[in-house]
C-alpha cells in the first residue's frame, strides 16, 4: 500500500455508484453460494499431503541459516567470513554487501531496510550474514564461525524514550525518531466538548504481540538458469516477493516465479512482507548454484519477525446527557520498531474508522509512531482499528456507568442505523455505507445472552464473580489500494467441461479458494466439484496483492464473477446459435444451458462445451475478469487528512462475552456464554464465516485481552517461546455462538462484505467490560493478566474501606 | 563413537525401516527428512506447540521431543498412516465435514492427538476432549469446531449417527 | 544441540556401569521431556547420553498395605495419572499429574526424570514430600535411601552423584485420618504453576484437632519449600478459617519466590497466602471424611 505523504493533493472523493450493484441473487435462486461449502483443500490438509514451504525439497538442496547481531543497536565495523567459508560442507556465504546497496520498504518512499544489515543493526538479532551448507547443523556452525566486529550504540526501547530530546536516533535521517505522524480534524471538537454533558479522558494500552501463526517463515529458492529465479516462500501475498525480488536481483517481473505452497496462516506482517531469509535464500542459491532452503526456528520468528504494534491511546470523549457521542479526540502513540514497514498504514487505520460503528459528528486525532530498537511492528488481524475500537468501547461503558445507562442501550442509542435501500450513510470523514447491521447485531447478542434476565443476577458467587461485557466493532472490507494493486482472474473451460479457475488471490487458510470456486460455479451454473483451483504461481496466475486488507472475498470475488460471466457469455453465444435465439435469452443452471422462456430447449453443459470447442475450430474458452473497485481511481482515502473510503464496504460486529473472575487470584476465564453477531453482508460460506469469526475473536482478540504480551528488556525479548508467550489454547476457548446478520451489501459479490476482522476488534473490549461488570475494576492496559487484576481488586477493596 | 551414525529400526505406518541416524536426531527429523513424512509438521522444535504430534506405541507424543533412537524397536503412526487407501478415518472425515480445518498446519498433529484419545477413551467428556486438544496449538480457528469434530467422530466410531 | 555419544542400556546394572565409567561426562536421559529442552538451549552439553528409557524393569507401580506404594523411576506421568491403584490409594498423585503439562509430555516423560531434573516449579516433588516419600538411589557399590524432602539442593540441582541413578520412589501407606491435596495457580491448563501448594493434614480422631500438618510450596524458593512455620501454626490446633489465613500469611513470609515474566515476587507471596488456605482447607475436608 503506497503511503501518501504530506505533499499529496487532496483527492476528490467520489460517492460510490450504487446504481450498479454487483450480482445479488435472491437466496432461493442460489445453488452453491450461501450454503455450507466444503473446503476444496480440506482433504489434502487432513491427510498430510498438503505441502507447506518447509516441506518442499529440491535435488541437491542446501540448507541456509542467518547470522544475527547480539546487539540491539550497533555499527557494524567489520565482518570476516573466511573461517565459515573454509568449513567443510559450506557452499556459500553472503553478507549485506552482496545486495549492492539495495533497500526495500512497504512503499517507494519508505525504503529503509536491507536484506542483511550493512552499516548498522537496529534491533537485536537483526541478520548480518547468511550461510548455505549441505545440512542445517553445518550451516549453523558456520554462522558461529563468522566473526563480526560491532560498535554498540545506545538505543531507545519504547516511544517515550524515543521521543525525548537528544535521544539516540534509530535512523540518522529521521529526526525525533518519528516514523510517521498524522493530524486529522473533523468538525469542532472543542465546541462539542464545551457543549457536552459529560467529558471523559482515559488512556489505554495495547500489548506487543506475536502474529501467533504456528508455521515459522520458510523459503526454498533456486535459479533454473542465470536469468530466471524461482522461489517457494511461506507467503500470503506472493506478488510482494515477486516485485521486491525483481527489484533486488534486477530481473524483469516475467522472470521471477513465486510459487505459493500451502501457507500456515498469515494474519499480516511477516507472511505478507519480507524477512531476511526471503532475500538470503535466493542470493545463496545464486552464489552456490544450488537450491537453498531456509526454515526459521520458532525462536527466530518470535524474536525477529514482525509484531503487532503496542499502542498507547489517550481518548477524550464528550457525550450528551442521554449518552450520545458528540466528539472524540484521540492521541495515539505507537512503537513501530526498527524499520518503517507498514507503520504508516497501521497508524492510519487507528483513525480512519473511528466514526464507525457509532454516529460521531466531531473527531480529532493525532497519531505518532516512533522508531525504536525493537523488532519492527506491522499489520495483524484487526489491523489498526482494534486499538482505538478497544479504547472506544471500553470508554463507552465507563461513560454509560457514570450516566447510569445500560451498556446495550448505550450502544443502540449511538449505533448507525442501517441505511434504507438506495441510500448511503456518510461519516464525517467521508466513509460511505450502503449497509450497516450493527443495531441488529447488538439486539441479537443481547437477546442470545439473555441480558435482560442476567443483568439482574448476583455477580459474586463465593470467591468468583461473573459478568457480561458488550462491544461493537467494524472493519473495512475490500481495501482500496494505490499503486498497481489490481485483481484479475481467468476462467478456462476445458473441452470436457471441467474448469480451471486461475487467480492470484491467495488462500492462507481462510477459505478464499473455496469461496472463489463457489462463485464461479454459481455464475456458470455448474457444480463446485467441476472447478479446479491451484496454488498461486506468478508464472501463470494474474497479479493480485494477495491475502491482506480484507480484500480477497470482495475484490477477488468480483474478478471471479466477471471472469465467469465472460466465459459464460462465450458459451451462450454458441448455444444461442443452436437454438436460434439471442444469448441474453438463455441461462445456465444445474449444468444445463436453457432458453429462459422455454426451458425444454436445453443442452447439457458438457455437450455445449464440446460443441463450442470442436465445431468452432480453434475456439478456446477463456473468460477474463478483474475488479474495478480495488484500484486507485476509485475514491482513495487520503492518509494526510483521513478523508475518504478505505474500504469498498464495511462489516459490523457485536459481541457479548461472559467471564469468570477469581476474586482471590485475579485469574479471568471466558465462559461458554459467548455470542457474536456478524454483519458480513451475506455469508457466502456460512460455516467458514463462523469459524473465522470465532477464531478472530479468540486468538488475536481474547489473546490480547487476557494472555499475550512480549516482555522486553532493552531490546531483548524475555519470553521468546510459545509457553512463556501465552498463545490462546483449547481448554480456555469459549464455545462461541455466531449469529449472521444479513444486510446484502450492493458493493460486494452476492452482497458480501469481509468476514471476521470485526470480531478481532470486539473481543478485547467485551472481555474488559465483562471484567468490570463482574468485579467492578477497569483494566485499561492489556493483557488483563491475573496479577494486574489482583492489584486492581485489592486497590478497589482498600478504597472501599475508606 | 560421537558423530557416527547409529542404527535405528523403526516401524512407521506399518512398514519397518532400518536407518542410520545421528544420536542427536529427533524423531520428527527422521520422520520428515529420512522417511519424507512431511505430514508431521515442524512448528517449534522445542516442545511448545504440538504440531509434530504422532502416535508412538499407541500413545500421543511430540516427535520433536523424543530422540529418534528412543523409538528404536517401537511403532509409530503418523497422519499419513491413518487413511485406508482412499477411505479416510472417521476423525479425518469429521474434521472435513464439520469445517474444522483452516490453514491446516495444526491438523495432522491434532488429528493424531484425537485418534490417541479416542483409541484410549471412546466416550470422552467435553473436558477430556479439551484436555487432549490443549496439547496442540492452533492460531486461527478458535478450537470450537475442532472440539466438536472430535465429539462427532467419537459418536460415529461408537456406532452412532 | 551438540552431538554426543549415545548408549542405551537395558538393565539398571548396565546403566550404572556406564555412569561409573563416564562419570561427569555422562547424563541420563529418561523421557527427555525436560532434558532435551535444556540441551537444545545449550545449557547442557554432555559428552555421553545414557538413555535409560528402555529399562522396562524400572517401569512399575506396586502397593501393599504394609510397605506402601513403590513406583519405578521410569514410570510415566500418564501411567501414574490413569492408574486405578493410584486413583484409589493416592488420589492426590493422580490429580497432580492430570495438571502437569500436556498429555503428550506425560505419555513419555517419567516421574524419575522429573524429580532428578530438580525444577523448583515442578509439581511431583511437593506432593511426594507431603506424602513422606523416600527415594532409592543406587550406584554400583550400593544403595541409599534419601527423603524426598532432602533431595533438592538448589535450582536444577539434586542430591545425586554422577555415578548414581534414581531407582524407585517409595510412598508409605496412607496415614489414617489424613487428607492430602495439591493445587497450583495456572493461567492456562497445564501451565507450570505461578505458585503451587501441596498440603497434608492429619486429624486426631475424636476431637478433630490437627495432629500433623505438612505444607510444601513450589515456585516459592530455589527448592520445593517445606513451610515449617506455617505447619507449626496448624499442628495441635483446631483448624478454622482464621487459622488457615494465618498459616497462609506465615508461609508467605517463609518463602522467597522469584520474579519472572509471569509474576512478580509480591504477587507470588499473595498467591501463596491464597493457595495455602485453599489447599489446606481441601486437605482438611478430605481428612474429615477419613475420620468418619
């Protein structure tokens, strides 16, 4: 995503054109979509046949390893690789210098990172060299033999140190260690505060988190010849390495082949961006003339790979006497770590959707992201929005308590109503909604958890207290990106009627392959089993930014539909000639092409296809389609001002979560009383939406609320393993119920919007609000670990005695 | 002698192999690299995530936490040994049918853990299913469908519907 | 992990011979569930690894009313957890095992390996101490018996000579009118306890006075800590809620718990208070059932 810097002109924002909605069929007309769709890749995964990057092999393959810095901030004075090179079994050694000064970054303006550090290292364990050898052990041993002379430098390890006058600079050319800052202003917050019945300011903190996927980064690289590079990386967005490696190795894009294996989840960050192994493996392969494979250890993943930003959100809110929002003013400080990466986008996202899901007439924010000598921060599910949504929905409950308003009622009063058909709701910063189901979501979760009954219950039972918390969330869907972020697809119909669906869109486990195939089957009028999809291979599949920005269903889906329509049109032209009608007078359903006015005039799918292929010599049926909504001419949001649609549409979520608080120890557990209502427009594959919503709420959501936090000491990660860094587990998982709220959005394929990022944003505030409902304490800095809750309870008891 | 490969005789998925392995080789190394059973996943190699879980003499173990030589003379089953030709094991089928598979990375280890549980205890309580699942980390699916899939498979295997 | 010479004896005698031969160069591996972790971290790099897991003769559990319970050192945690004998006679051992790490770890890891690893946060040691367990250690030249209570010397250091091996754990028959319990503070099921407490309470039949109390803490010092002062609070007294609270406070003062990424020293002290009270109460309730 290219970041627009201060100097960019204001984009004129376009109201989306609702006269031309995408395909919306009535539910009864659908054959495949909207029903449980079995995953196309489930069988391969459950038999162990699915191959992930670390499972890949090539003949004569070498193993690579990265040599890493023992200092979080230091100048590199000298690297001596001679001993490593002499070790028997070592076939190549590379250092940062081998990359000829190449730097890369998330956007052209932020190319500040090297594949391997040359002059300076900026975080502990940053890579400085790499080795390829005949086995892993020798590669590791060789790394130990590389001698590096460092001049350690003083460092800064959190934004507050980084922002101090005279603090050491992480990047010499970046004054004040400022990675990115935004200042936005909508309406008049000062006037609104002056007119408010109640004004409240609180500071909230979100933790430094690991992405949490289990599969560590891995890559296999080889050069079929000196001008062609093939890489098999664990990446959710294969077209990023495609472009970046083309730049790095000075190859035309046509010669860079990225083959996507099965990927063990993405979540943003490392798996859709580059890390040292992604550059080192191709360079080592080049030098050694052999394929090179590098598989990170979990330790490397947890200490060097990208993390979720820890953020400090100071939120000031003014409301009317009946609890309606008048103004919000935010101050957001975040720790971007050593390099820019995606921080511009991460920080932008903390503000862009602040005027959702509640009506907000005035909004001001200033966001500052600082460089520190910590591993870099980047995207993660719930990207950006989760931090301020957490603050907003907890503070909403605080205000509700002060005013004596029920938390459900509070949300209903503020919720944006679902626009009537044909109408658009516009926020103060010009986001446009054709649908917004948040009211219905709140009503449904309150009903499902039986709030009216339960709110009267005794909270304390013995040494435990039970409480229910509510929260609402939103997430952008079908991110509109600038730069070449097109989304295209092809549908190829083989002579026997089987179909290849060819797309660059990437399934990292969320089920997009399945849903794409289902859309193609629906449009073509055939069965899911007739569609074949293969993993992305940039040699054959059209370009696509891949799995991030919650865009795959919406944008790749649109491309799928258009490609299928194109192929269908070609076939119907042949059929129409046969029956002496116009193509528009025919349709295909249940694998038969038929004349709409006279359905007995029909021809089976397979026969039609054969007819088309053989009777029209040379006819090859290839449908092409692309998404028009995903590219820059369509209302791009302006990073400097915060104005404009960042999404094609927006999903809405509400969550009700019960917790049990052990009043003596502070241990908090989620109970099975857990409900999430999700407005994703129309659930294309309902069971897949369910799992994604539940998983989104639990892993990054409850994880942040209760368990996950990297503990740091001057750049050193103190808990770099999956037991001391507590990833959420099965025993504690609530059996969450999911309710679908259907709003049929006109801008998504079949009415769909993104599914499940919203719940990553509702779980943290719902849990924190539940703790307060149970035990009367507010935990504003996550995670709400037992010790924190314990001290808060003790303080409350002591205050109570006075 | 240190560094000299040692003999390992091991039965994996019904077939007996005679291999030479380093003393420090982990069982997961041997399964993945020597026997090409990449269904046994490599997650952490430090006993924290459980995706490397296999069945050793009928018991679920983390293959990264056992020296290969300790399996000398023992029987190992991996995910690749579960299906009978084209016919999937009821646990595998339940995971597919119930939509319990997302990225799939934890699934082989999880299914083997479930198999070990149901072989030992054909009628587990939900608590017992949770305890079994506790040993294999997932990052994405929230565990709900996986717990339910194990219960569905258990019922099927007991002869229910 | 550094490479090593590997030997796999099939009898205890063979193992002891090898230990006697290699002395400090050798380290025993049983289930390896603790060993491999430290070896992979580079904290331990023995020249020779003596794999005793194959010594099936040391995998047993026997009980008789006079001698009590005898557990071979190579019995797995899972075997102890699921043994009907243990569940009947020494329920607290099964309960403790159920909360220890994960099923996979318990399937292969052994009680002997766990005890010899000497982790002050470990669960079996405190429970065995309150049960009055003894350990049989053997070397080529003979055997000795050490009280479980005296086995730990320091963090990851136990009273075991390089040429010695733990052979058997001996637990005396359950004392009459005695209740035992164990609990630890977990955030997630299977966690090492932030703190852990094992308690055994013996009541005088007739007047319900506490005849004997044993309280042992884990993760509260550099070794499993017997909170003797706290025990003295209870012994000879009629136990009520206030007394339990007092015992908890005293135990908390006796302890010197660590601060780490999971919890501060202060919080651990507070939790010792809570858990001594909870677990002693549970042991008391169980003892009362035995008195009837």
